[in-house]
């Protein structure tokens, strides 16, 4: 993990349990577990060491789920493969290795393997034999064989665009609707955890609590320069707002689209990442938007008749995104 500062979010998953399922050759003492506990101090994070034999690992995970009844399961890499089969629980799978048997062969993982983190049983290494590799292959064939349809809204797959190890986005997306890409590689780091995983954790926590956050719409034209460079402090502002509000990005459609919506959507993703997933709206009737705040520079397209509070971006009161941050900081989520 990075040495970057990790902010604490004590209200997210407060009073709840998270089961973390670690990746290959790792343990419950991985850096990701420590970071999750820093990030979400109000939650209890359960992180068992997994046996090297996949059947034994699944038996252990089912036992832990039965005894702990976690509110959320987070699995990374190999752990994401295991977590997919923990049906009936809310799950986040980060770069899940659904083809673990093939991954072992393609990445030269046969032979002696040294654990990356200390384990409770004191094991420091093990041998990845062809027989053990075959056990992983057989186990991965059981993925997506449970009650997938009933878990559609409860499973989220996060896939790093620069991941050189596993490439299972299409496989996941063929079974589940919530398939997201993020900027990053295979290994978890602080940026991925904070800016890609945490937003999904917040969405799940809000759904579980039936919590309705106030809605902020941001005019996409107010996030970029004329040459499509992000405006100063806009990413900082979006990340600040996401702590308190449900944030949507609103763009106007020209008479002939010509692929404009696709380019704008890609730009928002490149700039904001995971929080833009299903949070981009195209409309020429901003007066019909249901929400609490609209940050917009133009009064056209119904913006002037928005029923909530309109933030006139570029005006004397809101010349920059820093002033927007200051304004919403005083509101504290109201």
C-alpha cells in the first residue's frame, strides 16, 4: 500500500461488519486490511487467513459468513473469485481472478511461493504444484453457478484498466450488471481504495440504511476548459461533494448528437472515475431534474427554472470551484 494520507470516514458502514477476502499468497494482515480499518473506523473488518487449498478456503469462508453474517464482503484478485460464490451477501470484487487456474500458469506461479504477509499459522511459503493448480481450475468453474439472478443488485465488479494480470471484465459483465472500470493496475493501493472502492461502499451502505442523500447536479460544461482540460480544483470539489451528496453530471444534447454524448461520458469517466457510473444525465430540460442543487453557468435549457437551489457558477459569488467547496463546506451535507 502507499504511504499516502488516508482520510477517515467514521459514518460509512458504522456498526457493521465487513469480510475481507485476501488475494493469492496474502493473509488477513495485508496492507489493504489495515487501510480499510483506518478508512472505516466505525466498521468491524474480519479478515481470516485462507487455506491454500481452494475447497478448504471456501469451507472456511462459508463458515465465517454463517457465524459473522457480514454486511459486506470485499474480495481482491483470488479473493474476488471466492467472494463471487458467497451468494446472498453484498459483495465488491476488485480485479477478480475468475480464471485462477489459467492465471497461475500464465504468470509462472508454479513452484515455491512465499507469502507476502505474516499468517496466524506461521506458514511462510508453500509449493504450487500442478495438482494444486488443477484444484484452482476446478474451483473457478463453479463461479457464476449460484443464484446470480437474485444477487444482481448486490454484486459489484471493479476492474483496473491497466491490470496486466487478470482480464475478466467481460466474463463478469455477462453475468452481473454492475461492472465498473477504474484507473489502476492489479494491486490495491490507497488511490484505488479511496477513490474507486469507497464510493461503491458508500452506495451499498446508503442502500442498506435506506438513506437518501441530497442530490447535487453539476453542469458538465462547468467542469472543463474549452480545450477539454479539467478546470482547476474541479476534481477536488467533486471528491469533497461525494462525501456528503449524491452527485450527478448533467450535459446538454446538441440537435445532432454525432457521438457527443459518448465523448462527454468518456471524459467524465477519465476525470472522475467510478463515481460517474450511472451518474451522467443528458437533457435539454434542466427544469425537470429532481434534486436539491444545480451547479450551472448558463440559464438556458431550463436551468433558470430549476426547482432546487441553483449555484450560478462563474458569478461573483462562485467564480471558482474553491468557492463552491467553501459554500458546501458550510452546509455540511444539508
